[in-house]
C-alpha cells in the first residue's frame, strides 16, 4: 500500500468530512454526526492542529484522526489536562488493513513528543486495548455524570502520569454537538438512509455497562 500519514490540509477538509460520514454512517446510531464534529472541531480553541492527521492512499484521503484538549476534573475541583481523540475514521472499503492503527500509533507517539501525558477516550475496548488503553475505572476516572463505563478508557503516554489523579472526564465542550445544526450540515451531503444496524447493539451494550 502506498500509504502516507500527513497533517490535514485545507484542500482536503471536505473530503475528510465525507469519509468521516462514510465511516460512521449507521455504525453507532442511525445516521451519524461525526462529520459535523470534524467540521466544528477544527475551529474549536481546544482543537490540536498538530495532531490532526490524514492517511492518504495513492494521494487520496482515506482516513483521519483529530484530537482536542479535555480535562479530568479532580474531586478537589482542580482540572488535570488530558487529550482526547475522535473522530477517528477509515473508509469502510479500506478498514481492517492497519490504517486506523497507523493513524492512532503515529499520533499517540507525536502527542508524547509534544509533551502530552495522558489520553482519555470513549471507544470500544475490544479495539483500543491494543494501543495500551485501560478502563478508566482502573485509574478512578468516571464519566462527567459520575459513572464508570468500559468505553471510557485512558492511556498514560508518560509512565505513571495518572498516579494520584482521579475524577470525572470532561470532554472539550465542542463534543457536545448541537444535533439540529448537525442535521442541517448533513443536508448538504448526498442523501443516505438512516437505519438500525447490528453494529449499533454493541454501542448500546457498552452504554448499558455503566456502574457507580
Ligand atoms: C475504528 C477504525 C478507525 C479502525 O480503523 P481500521 O483501519 O479498520 O483498523 P485497523 O485495520 O488498524 O485494525 C483493525 C482491527 O480492529 C478491529 N476493530 C475495528 N473497529 C473495531 C471496533 N469498533 N471494535 C472492535 N474491534 C474493532 C478489527 O476487527 C480488526 O481486528 P484484528 O486486527 O483483530 O483483525 C475504523 O474501523 C472505522 O473507521 N470505523 C468506523 C468509525 C468508528 O467506529 N470509529 C471509532 C469510533 S470510537
């Protein structure tokens, strides 16, 4: 594969939003909002442009990962700065070939080199454990509503960075999408049918595993 990873350039913004839509459509819920998230994330103050990477195959974008600053809000009220990533997307026809892993591995190492110590994400542990992510619960990290959930995972880029740190993971505000604005944004893309699909049950299964 003639695959290269490079910083996202303005010329591919729309193509990256299209491929994000293709990757997420009907996967976690009927339709998706992640292409709108990609669109608004770039303008957010919490966005980290240095970690916005595109995978290009034969010169065409086929995958993308974006990061933003978030925090773990400690019981003392002190925020501990962390990174989060998402969306991370690979065109459906090219999934399972290592492109997502290449994007994640490359940017995690870059994040470490840039001085970031911790990454906290929501995602399927069946996928993210391979990169060293562990359940947030292992570190005492809860959702912002105070729940432990296996989808909430953390990675120490710097060994023991989370020693003595616990609390609630508060994602950058940009992740709280305006769903009406997302609908309007989607209207400019080719029409697609929203459907209930088997992959959505995995997402619901993970959601149902929340506990205190
Ligand atoms: C998740 C995603 C970015 C991974 O990219 P990719 O290029 O397909 O991943 P890789 O080829 O590096 O890794 C493929 C492996 O991950 C597994 N995998 C991919 N997505 C997974 C998921 N949601 N849950 C569990 N395993 C998953 C594959 O089964 C495969 O396993 P194997 O190595 O044991 O065969 C891509 O599948 C995608 O865009 N999915 C739709 C959007 C999405 O769900 N993004 C992540 C949101 S948390």
